[in-house]
C-alpha cells in the first residue's frame, strides 16, 4: 500500500538514537542540537512577534524583512549578492531547503554527486527526488577527496553536486583550492552545486569558511543553503533559507509553496533579531564550542578512541577499533545501555555501511554539565 520510494530508505538513525538515549537514560551525544538555552533576546523576540500578531501566514517565500536581512548578511558574510525579491527563499529549516532544492532541479534518473561520509538526510533526499547518488570518498586523516576520482564521477546524467562545509560528520572545512577544483568541474560539466552551510559560523583555529557561490561566476550555478538552528541554538524553530539565481529560485519556491506554504511567521520575525546580533555574539559562540570541542576530544582520546580535532561544526567522528566491542551499531547500543552515553553509529553516514563500521559520531553541542557527565561515564569504558 505504500510507494516504492519509501522502500529506499529507513527512519533516521540519528533521531532513533535520541529515542534510545531516552530509553536508557543515557547522555545524548547523538543528535546535534543544544541542550542549553537559546539567547534571551531571541526568545523575547519570538514572544513579542506572537503578541504583536505575526500569527498568520508570512509571504510564502519568507517575510520581506527577513529576506532583506538574509540578503544583507549574505553580502557581508558570504560574499554572495542575492536579491531578496528574486533570489532568497525562507524554508522550514535547511532540511526542507535541501529537499525542495533537489525536487526543484532533479528528474528521476539524474545523478547527484555526494561526498562520503555524508549527513544522513542526503541519501533519502536523493531517493525522494528520484536522483541516483554517486558517492565520492573523503579519505585519510584530513578527509580529502581525490580530484581524479571526483572528475570521474561526472557524466552526462550528472545534475548536481552536494557540498557540506563545515562538514557533518567529519568536521572538515573545505579549503579554497578544493573548492576551485569542484567549481571547475561543475562548470565544465554544467552541473549545479547545492551547498549546505548550516555550520558556517562554527569554525575553529585557522580554518576559514568559503561559500562556493562567492567564487567567480559560481553564483549562477549554486544553490546556497543556510539556517538559524545551529548558529542561534534554535533547532526547534525550523527556519532556514535558500539563496539561488532567479531561474532556480522560482522552481524552488514552487516546490516550497506546495510542500509547506511557509516557515512559522513569528519565528521568521525573531530571526530578524538574530541577524542583528553584534559581532561579539559570533565570537562567543566559537569560543564556547571550541572549549567543548577540546573537552570532548581530550576525553575521547584518553578513553582509547582515535579521532581528529574537527575544524568546524560540532561533531567528532571517532574510531572504535581499539575496543574490540563489535561494529558501530553493536558498540553504540552497548555505549547507550551499559555506559550511558548515546552516539550515532558511523554507518549512518555511508552508503556502504561497512565503511562506517569502525566509527561512531559524538556531538559536543551540549552544556558543560552534560559533557562532564558524559566524560565521567566514558571513564567506565
Ligand atoms: N543535524 C543534526 C545531526 O546531524 C540534527 C539532525 C536532525 O535531526 N535534523 O545530528
């Protein structure tokens, strides 16, 4: 009685692990969302927006004021010129942004290049839109891709390439030179780049965030996706956005319109306040996550995990081989039920699950108290 497309993917393992954490009363280092408060100013702005009667549909592609703020932020922070009337669409989180973008440009049978490991959603996104995913590995300690392997992944049927930088789950931040390789290949093969930049503000040490749409004339073939969830600790608000040239935006807006009508109106108003927070807010955010990153990294290496410090985002992909406690799924269940810490099995981020069998993903997007509790529980491992 159900469609074939539903057979191509299962429920989200990330969200399933959150349910497992609740069942075992485990510390949830699985799903990437903060367990601490959102900034007071934003909470107040959301309440004010409701009291000020912003409770009916906003314009389908986003409240004008928010689109204008996003456009100005894109110009200043990302180096992307996006006309709020024709090139900015507000969506229900980056999740809808990615799905709407794929549905807008993919015909069944078209191929989409995805770097692997990849954020879990991209697989089902491809399946729902009828795309045939073609995976290109990110390998070695630095999760680099081989330019020749990437070049070989392109063919007549390639319609899009999905980029995610800073990257979930590896913590890799794609450098300018790598971006140039991607940009040249996309241009030569007339392919659209869909780039998920939700972690753009969460970046450490010397790493620098580059938006591929800011390079040369890539803005003409790039769909840039961003959102408020991670930068402002409001993952439950479900507000994200898409920047794309007018011909792509009009297709994306049609899909968005019939999928959701629009993102929550009062929260869109509160997001205007978010975009007006001072530079110090972003500096504090990085400082806060940097401290958490080191806390978790040190605990993991002390407990026997092998891992690398991420350059961006708030995850650590850790190798579990030293424990000899089975594959990633067995290990994750053991960790939740016996040690009391929930993580995501590495296989969730690979098409070929064998490739993730010796890794699990931890998030450090949690309060210091939560992380300290997890650290003390990991000592029993
Ligand atoms: N992006 C977060 C993660 O990878 C949360 C995903 C979600 O549940 N929407 O854990």
